[in-house]
C-alpha cells in the first residue's frame, strides 16, 4: 500500500511564508486537537525564524488532558498577540464557526489574514484560503506529522509524544476502522522519534 500523498504545495508554502502564525483548534479541544496544535507550534518555532502564537482556552481543556499542555510547555498567546498574526492555521475543526480564536476567525479572515485549514473530518467544507482536508486520515495529528516530515521540521520526543497522543485518542487505541496502514506507520515513526508510549497510554 502506497504512502498517503503529502500536503498540497500551497499549504506548505503558506505555512513557510508565515512569520507570526496563529495556531487554533476547535472549542473544547480533545487530545487530537490539543496535541496537533502544541506539536505544530513547537516545531514551527524551533529555530526562532517563526514565532507561532498558540491559542486555546485553558478552562476548556479537560483535567484528563491537562498533562498534554504541561508536556508542551508552550505559552497561550494573549489576544493582542493573536491579532498581530500574519496567518491562521486551523487544526481539527470541521466548521469555521467552531474555531476557538480570539479575535474570532471570521474577523481575522475579513481583515485579509490567510486561513490554512488542516483537518480530517468528512464534513469540512474547505473554509480556508488554502485547505488540506483528508477524511481518510485517522486524525489531524497524523496529518501534522506528515506536514512536518514534508517540510523537514524536527520531530523532538515531546512533539512525537503529543502527536502520538492525538493519534491514539482519535483511533481509540488503534481499534477503529479509521486506523489505516499509514496510521500505523506514522505511529511507528513517532515511537522511533521518542514518543513516550507508556506514560501517554
């Protein structure tokens, strides 16, 4: 079985051009959403060339998932920093109205800020300026791994753990039909990169 194609060129290009990207997900983020957001922020900001702004409401993160935010140790941006973004990367969010952004996603889009939509939900209509929606993927974390690999971004043990947590959660421990050969290959690559499977699971 062939590997899933990587992200469209325009998606990687739009992310590569951004210097102050705002990374958001859906309201009440689950493990896939939170893991993907934190992992992408850490990887994009690893060399200082890019200054990602990560935004979610801490009071909407369940106590069971708070350890993921603690693992990432990436600060949540205040609204004034979010407002100065030059792109918005929306992860794991099927409808634009469910994006947890402050200021609201619609306001940023109306101001001309490009919206990069990366998701795996079949009902995502492609609301972004550029879109990468792959319903065949088991999770958005799987797509973020593919994106980082295609852009030759580093996968640290912390990033690997965050993405593994997202994949494991959205496939319910690799037990659902959305677990594909590509999902398992991605999980194996994350374990090789240092994902702490014992603690996560």
